[in-house]
């Protein structure tokens, strides 16, 4: 049963009640011996990655502050830099479980969170460490999820950053008080 089905039945407690008591609906099902045919391991991975995002945001904010930027960290991985630019940080997990024959990651473009740029931290194949980063400006966002592979075409890899130093250098001119775009289009 889905959370929607549980919530629709007036004789059952709400799905949030099950979650608060058992942690997840899946855990409640496991305790009564029910196993789904579907692989739900991605749920725990997503939970773990969501828990690590604040540390990634804090690391990026510290790097920007070290070069003199004023950084305000808000909800959902959104940062305001020098009171003029916004950067959203998102984690991209490895999705081999979806198509085991291909190594790929899925980037979701959240239209509800408005930011000037979105930085995707691409996790490695174990989802335990970082592989690299992709930085997309607001104007170059894609509709729907974007699937990226280990190696991509140049038009997609132009957004790829090997390390955070490249990100910091993009904001460096603004920190020094100059209104100059070091990287037009990014």
C-alpha cells in the first residue's frame, strides 16, 4: 500500500504516523514480513545523501568565505553569495540500479527553487565519495531529468568542474569588487 492509499482510508492511522513510529513505510512492511519485488535501496541512499548535503554546502560556503565572499546559507541547499547571486547545491547519486548496463547519473532541475546557478555534486559509483561537479546557469537548465554518463559529449561536459577551485574562481571577480564575468555563460 502506498502512503496515498493509507491516507485515503479513514480507518487507518496516517502514513506519517507509520513513518514516525517505524522510520519508513518500508520498515513497517519489513517488520510484518512483507517484501516488495521492487529494489528500494535507493530510498536509503537518497536519505543518506540528503543528510550529507548540509556538510557539502558548509564546505562550499567556507571556501567562498575564505576568499572574502559574504555567504548566507538557506534552505534546500540554496546559498546567497555577496547578496547578489544565488547558488543551489544538489547531490546526484549513481543510478546503475536503474539500467545496470550503463553507468549514469540523473540530474533533477528543481524549478521551485530559483537560483542563478545550480551545482550538482556527482557522487561516485558507491555513492560514498564525490566524482566531480556540474555547474548549470539558470538560462541553460534542461527540462525534465538530465541523464549524464561517465564520459559525455563536449556540449554537456562544458558544465563539468573537476574541483571546487573552479567554482571559487567564478565568484572571485565579484568578491574583489569587480563586476566582470570570468566565464561568460556560466
